C-alpha cells in the first residue's frame, strides 16, 4: 500500500512530480533525522555562540554567519533528549535553515549523507513516536536498520 505524501504534509520539493525526495541526514542522540535538502542553507562546524538573556531553554544563543545574526537552537533540548556527553575531540555541528525570513542554526551531533528516497516509501508517523517528535515531524522512512524521522522545519521552529 502506498501513502500519498501530500496527505501527510510531506515537505515540499521543487518538483512535486519527482519520484524521490532528497534529505540531509543528521544524527542527534543516535537517532537519524532528515531535513529536506531544499530547506538547508548551510552546514557548519562548531561555532562560537553568544548567549541571549531570557531566551527559551532550547535557544542556545546567537551566532554571526557572514554578517547575519543566526539564532542557534539546541536540538537535544528542542526534542526532549538528554545533554550530549562529548568525547575528547568531538565537536558539535549545525545545519542552517531558513524560516519566515530568519536563519536558524540547528545544533546537532553529526551530519550524515544526502539520501534520495522514493516518495512511495514515505509513511505517516507511528502512534508510538514520542509526542514531542510527533509535533515536529511530517513522517518517517523505514531504512534498512534504522528509522529516518523527517523533520518539518516550520513546525520545529514555529514555537521558538
């Protein structure tokens, strides 16, 4: 049985008739997430983040990206995950996305590959998915040995 991606708010692709969707994979706390490639502005190594007083807990602060102020979002806090315990030499990464004309840096553990996945394999979120994740995900792909949770950037950043 095939699921119609449009019926589940599948992130828009530049070509809705395309047989595949492209996602940048990221890892947060050993879970693989996907961000639609067309929503990714940049991928950065660890940056200096300046704290913002009285900001919500998931707002780590702000950073300067080529003259633009970018809000840095701690994805572990945003997704209700425990803080990262870094091993020696490990550095955070970030994926820069745009929402409502503003840039946001999503602080993550690692960046993976770009995956092109068949539209027909896209599935709605399972009922057993964490409620916080349900609120920010548009659906899933079942990969060979893992679940790819597709992040819905507008939903993810709408409450920030």
